[in-house]
């Protein structure tokens, strides 16, 4: 049985570990912190790129495959762990799209998408608490969301029940390489040997000692507000001008997000609070003074928005699955399957060339 070390226990690392373990690999997964506490915890859990028509086709292909895998995955996780990841087809309602917009044109080309152009009355019926009066809005009916902390908890539980070694608070300082072959990793707890290492360290993946080829990946901070109101007051994931409102089943409502390259800084700011709170309350006055908490996460960004998935160009046994930027939760199941295909030399679920590790352009 081949040994593999997965570095990073966000959604990318956890689902990769699950795929690899089910394919027969002896998997150890390490995180420098507690499992599932970084970007994957902080995110909104919308199971779609926010404005899919603005993204490269390769992203929509990975997203579409994941959208296909998600219902089975969450059902399986729920049955195995009794933790409900709260996967719900709550739909995506675009307040900034009408019949002349790119969203409506894109929707007409999507065979699997159920969509509707709503007039003002239908919009009011769909979201009675919405204060903003609009002549039109675009609804993607069969788009889903998931509750990130619960999804992560469920995957971690499943891995614990399998023969996977989970090592939290183990920081990988260096991938060990001899004659261009991976030997394992050096951690703050000592060395672990294995012929394969998969880097899933999110925004940290290109750091020195990990997968330096992936210096193209850098952190972009996103802040999020969480409100609590009566359940079912809001019904859909709502998007407007790049911001979104996500109602959870228990009445919690997430509002996001900002996009700021501030290095590895997770400090929240009053400025972001003001902007997001004004956005949310101007659409839904019911949210006023109902704030529960406010946090920031670090998206693993790339300039072209494409994740980096594949083998190291010259070090045998070193792989990466990272850099999913704003779409890491939606793309995670298909990315994990793709990296398994690559490592195990199986036929790939899609053409992997768009995601191959790429060098940062010199300015
Ligand atoms: C505010 C916000 C909203 C978002 N909303 C959505 C959304 O609605 N839908 C969507 O699809 N995506 C969304 N995203 C993006 C998504 O959350 C990320 O793309 C995704 O979580 C990245 O997952 P990951 O596992 O690659 O990274 P992470 O979750 O960041 O995990 C990386 C892990 O690697 C560990 N690590 C780093 N260095 C080391 C080391 N040297 N040794 C050991 N461990 C290490 C870290 O501790 C961390 O746990 C959002 C992100 C943010 C911040």
C-alpha cells in the first residue's frame, strides 16, 4: 500500500484524503493548526461560482462536476456521522441581472440549470422581506449551499473512522527531497516518511519548503458578517454587485464579502463591517441590530482564478491541489477526484492541463 502525506486540512486536503484513502492509499493528513479552521471554515458555502459567466470554462467544468457529486457526498457524510452539512437547494437570486444581462444569456446555454426571470411581483413573493423594489431579478432555482463548519466536521469524522492518521498542530516546515524524489516531510514534531506528498495548504501552499512552484498562490482576505433572525425569513442566496446574503436553515444569515490582499492578516475592520452591514440592511431591514459575529478568512488566490492541481514539474512524488480562490468549496469534490486520478495514474475526470502548476510571471 502506497503511503501519502496530505499537507493541510481544509476542504481541499480533507476531501483529497478521503478520495486517496478510498482508493487504497495509506494516508496521513497534517495541519499546522486545528483541522478545518481556515478559509474553508470562513467561507459562505455557496455551491456555485458567484457569477459563473465571468469565470474561465475550466472553473465551470470543475464546479459542474462537483455540483453533480455534492448530493451523494453530503448524504453519505450525514448517514455515516449524523452531522448534517445542511446542503440545501435554496437557489441563487441575482438582483443585478435582467433579461439583457450576461447572467440571463449564460443561463440559456446551461442544460442542467433551472432558471427564471422574475418580475417585481414575483420577486416580492419570492423574498417578502426584500425592501428594494426592482422590475426584474434572475433566479437560478437549483443552486445549493452548504454549511461549511458542519461539512468539515463530517468529513473529519469520516476520516477518523477510516484508517487515516490525522495530525493537528503539525506544521510542515519542509518537503524532504533526495535526487528529485520525495522522501516525506519535516514537521515541527519530527520527520514523517512517505514517497508521495500532496500540498493542500490553501493560501500557504507556495511558501518556502512546500510547493514553491505555486508562488502564484497568495492570500486575499474576505470578511463576513453573521446575523441571527427567525428561521425562513429569507429564502434564497441573494447576490447583488458582487456581495451576497446567505440564509441558513436555523435563521442565521451570512453576509459577505470583502476582497483585500493584506498578506496573512485576518484582522477584521470597522470599515468592512459598515459596508457589509449597510448592504445587508438596505435590502433586508429585518437584519438591523441582529449581528451575532464578524470574521475574516484568507482565500487562496491566483491571478487567473484557476486552481493549481497536478504534479510538480521536476520533483517526483510531489503534488498540489490548492489555489481555489473564491470557489474552493464548490470545486472541492471534483478537485479531490482529479488529483486522485493524477496521483493514481487513472483516466482523469476532465482535461487537467488548465490547472497544471504554473510559474509566476516576472514583472
Ligand atoms: C469570506 C469567504 C467566503 C467564501 N465563500 C465561498 C463560497 O461561498 N463558495 C466557495 O466555493 N468558496 C468560498 N470561499 C473560498 C473557499 O473557502 C476557499 O477557496 C477554500 O476553502 C480553500 O480551501 P483549502 O482547503 O484549499 O484552504 P484552507 O481551508 O485555507 O486550508 C488550508 C489548510 O492548510 C493548513 N496549512 C497551511 N500551511 C501549512 C503547513 N506548513 N503545514 C501544515 N498545514 C498547513 C492551514 O492551517 C489550513 O487549515 C470563500 C472564502 C472566504 C474567505
